C-alpha cells in the first residue's frame, strides 16, 4: 500500500506503509492478558526483591506490540509501565528492540 501525503506547500510526497513480515508473528504470540512474578537480586548479601503484576498486550499495526502493565513496588505501591516491542526484519541478524517507560528509563536490546 502506498499513501500520498500533501504538505502545507502543495507538494506531494509518497511513502510506503510497512507491512508485517513473518518475523512479526513472534510478537503476535504475546497478545493477551498476562500475570507475572519475578525476583531481582541486588547483591549477594541481600535477600531477593519479589514483584508480581499484570500486563495486557495488544498489537500496534502488526509491527509492534504495546504492553501496558502494573506491578508492585517494594512498599506495595502500584507501579504502572508501558513497554513497546518490535523488530526490524531488514537488519540481519534480527534486532529486537525493547523500549520501556518506567521512571524515565529506556533500554535498547
């Protein structure tokens, strides 16, 4: 599919709309509602910190998934998070990208 966009100056620009490829099928397996439990080790002399929570994962145009979740902080305060996960099949080997919005942090894998 090709879309034509008109700028404010009356010129037309054509851009191709990306389509999901077979590599995106892996992302679609994540779609749904999930419960999770995890542990984080801060040091050998400290007990593990445990966390539980829930995520709802939905597709963004078949190219990305959006994971909206809530988990518990150490003091029991609910901590919301949003994670987007996608891939670029044009780069080999595949590079999966994870961007996590939680306390203004991000991580690219």
